[in-house]
């Protein structure tokens, strides 16, 4: 259990961020004399003015215990960032300060400065390189089963990822459900019985048909996946991955797939497949498709009033761009 008064949560993986915040709050309440009355204040630093921040971060008269969580500090203004760092250097008595930062943005220099202040760091970011991310997701699945007191084989871990995708919330839910459904006795047959084919139907099949220009087939697969209740985020991620893969492979030229695989961080079969797909895409169309999937990512995470429509519109636009 940590007793630090300054915490830096670095990265934007929502599940990991939520878990880190929950653990910090739990630790503070465990050591508090009045855990039930411990106030927790959250503020988006990117939207807050200096007066609002100053009021929140100012010392209280009796040094009461409280937790202050500052979100989106990567988007904070210059003066707000300076105030946060000033307080982080010497947090008020009784205050546990939790700072959420993406690692980039206009205040990226805040990260090393917070480290110099002695912040306890919680890494909540996925690796940037595709090859590293695959291993990172595999480690996450391993730890989820381990935390549940269950040991599974590497083949089972891989099957779960292939069946579900790389969304951490979805993976965590599936690991938990498998443990509950099987009593902890999880083998490859159990994964296939409960989840076989989900990823192909929910994401990869839709994306493949869309980037191939098969509008009717992509929309049919999409509607079937949504009918089965597949998460909008998984569908959007699969579509984005297909478009980004074509963009990266297309810009790398027509080299040997095995030679390109290492530099692109992809398996050779995926490079070869994307090379074939890229031949039907014009550079301008790829640029438009990248914009579409970027907007879709925001839409399925709450920006759109109707995520079903947003997905269908994106699939239609991308498949027509490829045709």
C-alpha cells in the first residue's frame, strides 16, 4: 500500500487509469481515520482556469484529508500547468494529489518535472510499436487470469486475444467471465466453446470486407455483429487497424514482405495481405479513410448520439473509398 501524497498517472488506457485511481483512493481511505468522510474532488485541468485550480489546491484551515484528481493535464494552459507544478512540489498538508497526463500535448514537459517532484508513477499507456503492443496485451491477459487465481496455458491466452481483440475492458470482462463459467478450469476447448469466432465476426471480417470495397458484405457483417451485441469499440478498433495497416504498408512501398515485416512491426503475412489491399487504394482515399476512423473512434466513445449509425456510416464510406 502506497502512502505517497503525489501521484502521476501516465497514459490513456482507460481501464488502467480507472484502476490506478481506484487503488490510490482505496489506499488513502485505508490509512485514513475517517475513510467514509474523505472527500474526493475531480477536475479537468484542460478546461479549468487558474482561479478554479488555485481554490481547489489551496491548503485547508485544519489540514483535513482529501484527494484531488486532476484530469487532462496535458491540455492545461501555461499558467495552470505552472500552478499545478508549484503545488506538486509541496502538496498542502492532508492532500493527496493525483495528476492524470497523456505523456504528450502542450504540457509534456510537466511529466519529467513531476518525476523530479518525487511523484509515484503509474504507467497506463500502451506501447507505441505494434510488435510490442501484442506482447503487452498478452501480458495483460496473463495477469488477469493470475489475479483471479487461475493458471492457463499460453495457447489459451492467445486464443482469448484472437477471439476478443485488444480492447482491455473487453479482455478483462472475458477473462472474468471464463473463470466464473468454468470454475477456473480453462482450456482451449472452453475458450472456443464460449468465444470462438467472435473476433472474426465482430471486427476483422467487417474490416476486411470494408477495405476490399465490398459494401454490401461489410454492412451485412456489421449488422450481424451488432445484433450479437458486440462492443462498438471493438468494431471501430478493427476498422481503424485495417485502414492504418494499409496506410503504413502502402507508404513503405512494394518491398519483400519478410524484409518489411521487421521495420513495420507486423508479421510477414499481414504485410503481404495489406500490400494486395493497398493496390486498390489511392493515396487521397487513404487520407480520407484515416480521418473517418479517427472520427469514429471518438463517436463510439461517446461523441455520437447514435454509435450504431456512426459505425454503419463509417463502414459505408470506407468501402466506397476502396471500390
